[in-house]
């Protein structure tokens, strides 16, 4: 989610919400989720999560990443494979994108109704 405060709008900046800002280290993520650092790296290797990296290579995660890791962990405990989880997440992302597009079209149609000819 992206938000703009008044100062940022004047400067033309776009800022991420606190949930999207990548500021949490892998050790803290491990404490928050109960996953080992190795499990977190494994999920990264399987492309289920993509943390940012500092110049020194330190992984930085967002709160949204932490929530996603908890969901991934729950799916793994339910017996799903990483490939199945990835497919489920891709499908959910597509559906979310389609929903946002439909909502935007509805808002645009409401704001700019077409005249009958």
C-alpha cells in the first residue's frame, strides 16, 4: 500500500506504508514467526518471499513479509508443497489485481458517466 503525506505530495514523493517498508532483519523475523533463519532462507530460495538486501548483503523484510511467512508456514504444516503455495499466491495476486481493476473501472464510470447517443 502506498500513501502520501502532505509534505511528500508537494515534493512529488511516494512513500510505502509501514507494512511494506523493508526494515526488519532475519533474526527479528525469526523471533516474530517462530521459523528458523534456515527456513526463512529456504522460502527465499523457493521464491516464496523476496527480501531486500543492503549493500553488505543483509536481508531486510517488511511486516507484510512477516505475515506472508506465517501464512507460508501454516500452508507447509498443512502438507502443501512450495510449488503449490507459489501457485496459490500467484492466483490470489491475479484475482486481487483483477478486483482492483474492476473497482477502478467502476469508480471511473461513476465519475465520468458515458452519455447515450
